[in-house]
């Protein structure tokens, strides 16, 4: 007899707006407080204290326009946020400061979240959707110099880029970008040369979100339809469909694979969070707490596996935090 | 009558005279039946015979020319045979020209399509005659685009003229079209306007087909006029006329269907879907699952039986429905859709709750717009309105009838009001409609009335059945099982449905003038009154309704729109069927006599075929009434 799904460990309230993005920062040594950063539709970034379950500070840097991406760069003192005011802001949060140190004007009016990749100490590559419809620009941070612009060939009709993931196989190798587009295809780009390595049409509808496991060279993408698509990358750098999984209700906003690559979580338009085993995509749990579309899911980066958490932000303005499969 | 060939110079005028005299006495068929095939044979290759033939017809005296020409036109098997037989008679002889270009095309309309084809083909075959063809086309277009012709001429004549126009168009060559392009365009615009204005769907369709064809001809490149209408045999036949069929033997006796098979529309080439293969074959590496230790098995799944498809729940209470529909929360589109779908059954299940808010609900439904697109929105809304009206008839009927004559409603909304009143009246008066099984039956009148055009046909059937049931009363016993009888709920409310509608028809408002432009709505109103009258049989107010209706009909009896006149005649039918005979004769004798003479007039002189038939039916009904009275001993 299977157990009923667990309840959330706790629920964070107080954003007063739909939550679009979440990011944990819990990896620091003991005196550091585990934090959760959330970006909301009203333009605020809330810094949640996971011990007290209260907001430590609220950052207002996007002119009250919705924030749809937050990421930390080297610990919790440097934060990157992206908002609908067409800007990417870099924050300095050390020692209680809350100031924007730098910003990039992207001129991107869509919802495509940027992707960060640390290439060396103090240097990152950032992939972001640019001003022109189908292009992706790679910038180097913090210098903000453009590394290259990835333009699909004329007539490819890919549409807007919807989701991005920069990764490299190991520290020295070439960075590559996986981009999901409006026409339902996932494209693998070689960043340094700026050309397409492989393209795979995974969905009939726009790709809403994707995540990639570089160890197993396997990735997963979700779209507005009822199908999850799992694809793999072979030695020739070609994308192939590995498997598809049909969902009960259509629409996926976000997918994320846990850092230990054992499970993954999807955020659904049907208000539910689904947990799957990553190896064979075995459905493990359906977490039904929210009363509106779940916009984002994120796993924590606790060093102690027992403390690992999963957070989900929804349009109903709540962030649910779960402890699930933490024992493995 | 045989001819002796061979170089003789004979005078044929005597033969012409004989031919003419025979034709004028009505024996065209006999004599031309022999003559025409013989002449066709002889003139096939022999020029002399052709000339003899031409002399023959040219010498027919003017007073008999018409009969002869008409006979030839009707008997000739094809256009070039006609051309061989008549030659340039139409150019040389004034009378023949008049017959061919005016009389057959504009003044008569009983000829078959084949005759038209032959005639117009004949005109197109010779350069001298082509000017006549153009002139004919111009005159046909003038008639087609004249609004009084559209309003007053019978439908058959309009069909005939349309066919002639299409055949002319098919014969025109490029330079000729160039020269009269402007005029074609102007007539097309004029004619289109008059035809679309008409209340009869058949005329509207005719106008659309002809306008499309003209547009096709004059705009060889660039966008072409395209209407949306239902294709049926008539439109297909008309369209096939545009394509010039080769002028071989097209015997007039062939049915027209054969020709429609040659319709020139190119078969749409189905684009082959040569899409490049998308998803590569899924790679199923079997080795992986064996080799690695399945640490996934350590993860025990939770119970997921609750994970079902997400269904948006519709509200369960009527007041909640009202809130959603007047909704400030316009984002909740799914809920709105679920509410609209569930509303009718909710109303029917909760009559008491509905009665509390009935007028408000009626108001909301009347103004409800289709916010997101749902399938069957119109039908769902109508069913909900009918449900509300039948649950609480009196206040809602008062509201709806008052809104019918109010300012600032669209024509569509006013006609919706009429439809809803009729459907509700049907439901209230018919006991069967209360059972659950009858909901499928309720759909049929719904759809019919939405289309609006078929109510006369439906009518005729009902009236016919009623007449049948009344006249054979003495022969048939009760062979049918009686349905469970219920009190006629329409009885108490019939007056509220009927009288307010009839009250203000002659009072124009700024946006709504029944007696003026909005004659379509007037037509629908009249038909609605006829149905309400019919359903009011055996109610208490039926006599008062009858009197009011008769006065109404009398006031409008000379209306120019044939749809309105058909409605008026239906009103008289339902009146005669519903009001008990004794009441009719007691209260309405003089009016009935006047009506009878009016009906006689309509039956003889009305241009519309349906009106004449309805008038005849009414006169028959009146006869039956009289007979019934004579049977009953005084």
C-alpha cells in the first residue's frame, strides 16, 4: 500500500505576488544561514531565511516589473537577477548591502531565462536571449564583453528562444549551449565557433523548460502539451530522442534535475509538482498543494544530504518547501 | 415538304408563308419537329442549303416571325445548328431581333437552360451578332441590379436572368470584357446590394453566385470576391454555366445534371506532405538498465491515485453563476466556460432559486457576449434563456418583450428575443417537452429557428397535417395512443408573450424602424406571432389574440417584402386553426369576409409562389370552416 504523498515541510507566504523564480543558497559552512531567493511578479526579490522562515530583505531593482530569473554567483554575496524591464542586474549582498553593482540592458522582451556557467575563478559566461527575435547572445561576466551571437540560419523559423542551458563537459572543455525554441526544437550550439551542432524537434508546441545531465549526456524538456521528452547526446554530439512520457494534464513551466541526478521535479500548469526518478523516468510522486499554476521548482544545494529541500513557487503567491527523498 | 436541289432558282416565299401560318396557329412542334432535323442534316456542309434556309426564315412575314423564331430557338439542338439555320436573321430583321434579345430573355422566363445556352451561343458565334450579345448582357445586368426588379419579380424569373447572365459571361472574350469592365463592376455592386437586402435566402444566394462570377471574370488577377454560402444543386448548376461547354450536340431534352459534371473547377491539388522526418527513431539502449545497479529501485513511489485530469468545476448555485458571468475576474476564463455550459441544467433543476433572480438572469443572458470562443455558444445561450423563460414565464416575458422595442439593441439581439419566446412557448404548450427524452427533440426547433429560413416549410407541413386531421375527422378513429396529458402551461402566459409584441410595431425608434428598413425583423416578428397564435390553441385568450392578429394582418397586408407577406398568411392560417370556429363566426365575420377577398387577390396576383400557395391554403381552410358549420345542426 503506497503512502500518501507528503505535505510540504513549510510554506513561505508574504510575497504578495506570483512567484516566478527560486534559487537556493544553502551550501555555505555552519554560521551561514541557508537562504532562498525568490523573484516575484511585483518586481521584488525576496531573500528568505530558511531558519526563521521569514523574509530577511527585499530587493527592488527592476522597476516593479516582474523578475523571472535569479541566480547566485559564487555564494550568496553575489546575485544575478533578470526582469521584464529588459535588464539583468548584478547585486552585491555582502555584509548586509543591497545594491546593484552592474546591469546589462538586454532589450529582450520575452520570458527566456538566462543561463550562467562558471568558466574560471571570477569569470562566468552568460547566455541570454537578445534583442533580435531568434538570437542568443553569450556574454562574459563581469566584463560584459560579447563572446558571440548565436544566430540560426535564415529560414530556420525556430521562433524565440524559450529556455537556455550553458554547460561544459569538464572544466577545460568547450562550453556548449542547449537552447529550446518556440517551434518545439532543442538546438545544441558550439559557443566558441557559434554554429549549430545538432537540432532535434522534441515537441509540437514551444519548449517551456529544459534541463541537462552532463554526466549521462541526457536531457529532458517540457512544453505546453502533455508530453515530456527525454533526449540524449551521443558521441558525435547529435541529439536523439530517448523516450517520451505522457502526462495527465498538459503544460509544464519548469523542470529541474536534482544535483545528485537521482530525481527530477516538474512544475505543472495543473497546479501540481511531479517527481520522477531520473534514470528511467519512473513517476514517484505528485505533490498537490498549490491552487494555481506552479511557475518554478528548485532543489537546494545543502551539503548535508539529509537536509535537502525542494521549493516550488506558484501563481497563488506561495512558496512550498518540501523534503522528499532526502534519505537516499 | 421536300425540296428539289439542283440549280433551280425557286422562290421560297410561299413556303415561308406556310411555315409562318402553321406556327402562328400553334403547330410549331409538329412542323418544326420534321423540318428542323431535316434542315440540320442538309445544311451541315452545303452552303446552298444554308442560304435557302436563311431565305426561308427571312421571308416569313413579320406578324408570324415571332412564332417561327421562337419555334426554331426551342427546337434547335445546339448553338451552331441555330446559327446555320437562322444565319444573321437577328441582325437583318427587326422583329426577330426583338424576339431574341428582348422577349425571350427579359419578358419570358419559362425556357430551359439549354434553350438559353443555344440562344446566347448563337449570338456569340458571329461577329455581327456579338454586338447584340453585349447589348443583351447590359440589359440583363440592368434588370439584375435593379432593386425594384429584385423585390417584385418572381424567384423563377430571377433565376432565369441569373442563368442568362452567367452564360453571357462565359461567352465574352478578353477585349470585350476590357471594354465594359467598369460597367460590369458597377452593376455588380448595385446588384449585390439589392440581392443581399432581400429577406429570401434563395435570392441572396443567387445574388452571391452571380456577383462572384462577375468578379471572377473582371478580376483575372488579384483577389476575387468570395462569399460564404451553402452549396446546393442550384448553385452548382449556376456555377457550371460559367464554363463554356463545347457547342456540340446539346439536346435540350438532356437533364441539366449532366452538364454540372463538367464543372471546370480544377481539382485542388493535395500538397503532398513531404515533411522531413522529425524525430529520429528512439534509441532504446537495453544494456544500460542491466549494467548499472538500479539505485532508482530504492526510491519508493508514493500513492498517486489522486492524480487525475484537471476539471474545472462549474458553480453549483445559480447566484454563483450570476457572479461568474458578470464577472469582475475576467481572467477566470475556464470557469466562465464551465458556467455557460452548466447553466441550463442548473436553471431547470432549481426552479425556485431561478425564480428569485429570473429577470436579472434574463438580462445577463441577453447581453452576454462570447468572451472566449466556445463551441456552440449561441445554442448554449439560447437554451439557457429558454430555460429561464419557461421557469418563470410572466416576469421574464414582460422583460423580454419590453426590450424588443427598446433602443440600442442589435437586430440579432431582437431576433434572438423572438426565437427564445417561440421556443419557450413551444415548450410550455407541449406536454411532451417536460420529459427528459424530449430534450433531443427540443434541439430540432432550436436549430431550425436559428437558421430562420425554413420556418415557412415547417409551417406548411404543420398546416397540412392539421388540415388533414380536421377534414378526415369522421373517418379516423382514435388509433393513436394518447399521450399523458398535462395542463397547458402556456395558457396562463400566452397573453404576456403575444400582446406586448404586437403593440408597438408602428412606432419607430431612432435605431429601430419595423415598418422601414428593418423589414427582416418585421418578417421574423410576423412569423413569431403566427407560431404563438398556433400554440395558443385551447387557451382562454385565443379569441382576443385572434382579433388583434387579424387587425395587425390587415394593416400590413400590402407590404412589399415577400417574407413578410408569407408571415402574414401564416398568421391567418394559425388563426383559422386555433380560434374555435364559433368564436370566429361570432366575433369576426366581417373581417373574415374582407380577408377572404384579399386572399383571393393574393392567390391570383402575388408574384411570390409561396404566398400564392399559402393564400390558397387559407381559402381552403375557410371553406372547411363553412362546411363544418353547415354540418352542425343549428
